[in-house]
């Protein structure tokens, strides 16, 4: 077991335990017949730009997958890989997934498409990723269509000859060729980093808008950021969702193109002018986000380009609709803008330095956990109280939270205009193993969910006030958390989750 895996295991354990402590029973795994619909009046901190009227979000377990689900933009996966997807699920549990890969970051130049067919069996509600349903898939076909000679040459040059000679070498451009039915073909797929493990974790969210509209999104498992781990990684977080072909945000020009595509006619996305990178002002999460280490959070950033300073507020929750706060982290420091990225055209490199971190424990279990840390390891030991912020500078961070100060990270940012002409900020994906991009070689090649620009001049609620979230379907029950906290402290006594919260 690698060190990274162990770290991750410990972090996971802690998260799961925290969630348990927060009142949800860990071993009471919900069965597929349970009604776990969740609702939320979403009133984010940045009122003008976000879902202003309040939106109720529900997620059924098991999810109803029937129908077609589409990319809403050119997606970026670690590598980087640029792609669009169209997945169709039939009532018979059969699915057909189309993945179109491109040679450019704007999805304008199709390289090859994969036509994937198989069967999906939904299992039980996941107890690792709350709100998700676990599933097993079985593939029956994976055909490739290469769209140009240049694309074929690029593909062939990066794959081992043992797989290429009997298969890809013979592929005729524009014609489908099944790779799944031969050993060499499957070896090629593996070398291409192909895996449908993303289907092992599924969640469908429905947003009910006050004016009557409905939007449905399909969340599938996340993709490992480490290429070597990718094909056997079991996801615990999500990728950016696909939208329902029936219930999506209108207008969605990309959805329409992706919907009409076939493996032989990949969608060619219209050229989108790059927005200049200007970070000034405040950016906020558009929804409750999840991280592979089973963290639910919202992020908020404030940049001051004149001073090269920044502040980030990370609100952490124990549930997938971000209604039960666990702790809030306020980090600040300086940053420097670097060069345009060579690997991910259109993105820019940054270096961030964190010099100050303040933490507020928002619930009893987290407070107890922090309060029980050794003197000098995490703020003032024995002085933690629910809702009271502590500065971690005097202890140079917090061992239990894996925060070390000062701290430097190599980042990748991209600013884009969406089709509604809203500015979006993409920040580099966190390494799946919970490590930190603390050297240039670890810089991300893909992105987290985009943050939205708040219109100027607004003042926000104080950093640790989560009054914007007012769903309380689960009652907090703190019985027995004392013992649990004790166990946690034993587990965490010497363990350090690495810095998994920044950005
Ligand atoms: C499931 O929960 C939702 C929201 O709480 C409720 O409206 C609905 O009636 C429930 N469905 C069933 C089958 O109990
Ligand atoms: C924190 O620890 C101190 C010293 O052990 C104790 O007196 C205090 O009650 C604890 N506070 C909480 C909220 O657990």
C-alpha cells in the first residue's frame, strides 16, 4: 500500500467518522428502497449572480438514469484530455456512451471517438460518498473511430507497439473498430487510460426552480489525477455533471451539438474567444461541491491584483447538499501570475502562498476533535469552542487538519465566459490522493467545478455564518460522539492528512 493510499485512507476514515458523529449512522446503509430525497432552498452568498430565486434540489436513491445525458461544455480531464460526452441509458439497464476526444482545449478539432456499450446494475446507496448510489458495469463493446490521419499518428505514437500493430495500426479513419473484443485491443484501451469506473458511483440531482422549470444533472465518479492509477481507481467523488437532454439549462448550444453527434460525426464546438485572466473581485461556488476524499464544501475567493493578495473561504459540510456545517477555513496570502500553460492552452500558471489560516469549528464533533489536539499542534489546545475562530499561525498550521504554514502551491487557472455571458473561474483539480501541488511537476492539468464572479460592491455575510443554507432534514444527534472523538484522536494521533483544502 502506497503512502498516498494510507494518507487517503486515514482522511477518509476521519471524514466518515465525522459524518457519523454528526448524526448520520454509519452502518445504517440506506437501502435502495429508501426515500432519501433531499431539499434545499439554495440562497448563496452572492445573491445577484447565483440562483437568485431559490432552488430546491432533490436526489432520488436509486437514481432514475433513463434518457440521454450530455456535456454542456468542452470538458478537461487530467492529462490533459479534452472531450465531450453523450451517455444514453435504456430502461433495460443497457447503456451507450459516446466519448469524443479532441486535440485542442476548445473541442474544435476531433481526434477520435469511443462508442461504449454495456450494462449497468445499480446496487446500494454508497456509504462512502453520501448521496451517491453504487453501481457495477459490464462492457460489451468499445469501438473507436479515428477522425483523421494526424489523429491516428498521434495516437499510435503514444501507445505501445504490441497493442498498435494488431489493432490501431489497421484502423481506417472514419470507420468503427472494436477494441474490446481482442486482447491487444483491450491493451490499447488500457494504455489510452480508458476505463468506465466513473459509472461505479452515480447520482442524479433535480433542481426545481420556482418558476416551474426543472434541470436534471447526472453526476458520475471522478477521474484519478494520477495517470498511472487511473484505470483501477474506484471513484469516491464526482466529475462535472452531464445534463439531461430533456431537462437542461436553456439555451445550451453545446448540448444540442453533442446530442446530434454520432461516433462518426463528432460535435465540433464553436470557437470561443478566451477571456483575459483577471482575478479581481470575488468568486464563489455555484453549488455544493464534493471532493474525492468525501468532503462537501463551498468555496469563495477574493483576489486583490494590486496587492497580489488573496483570501479563500472554504465552508465544509457533512452532507451532499451542504446543509450541516462541520468547519470553516479562512486562508490568505499572496500570489504571483506566471506564464500561459503549455499543457493546457488557454489556462495560466500561478503560484500561491498561504501565510495565514483561521479555522472555525462549526459543530460539536469537530470542536472536540480540534480541542483534544496536543499543545502547540493546532491553535490553542483546549480553547476550541463551537463557532469561535482560531488563528493557526502561532502553531504554524494544524497537524490534524494537515495544514502547514507557510505553504506554497503551484496552480492552474482559467477564466471563461459561459453561454449566458457569465464569467467563470476554473481552478486546478486537487490531486486525487490528497497530496498538495507543492512543486511545479504536480501542477494540475484539469479543473474543479467553476466559480462564478460576484457582481461588484456586495458585502457578504461573515465568513463563518452559514445562514444562507436553511435545510434541516437530518437532526443532529450528538449522542456517543465523545467516545468517537476519542477513537478519532487515537487514529489521528500521528497521522497527517496532507493539505487537501486549499483551492
Ligand atoms: C420522498 O421525499 C420527498 C421529500 O421529502 C417527498 O415529497 C415524497 O413524497 C417522498 N416520497 C415517498 C415515496 O415517500
Ligand atoms: C476543551 O478542552 C478544555 C480543556 O481540556 C475543556 O475545559 C473544554 O471544556 C473543552 N471544550 C470543548 C468545547 O470541548
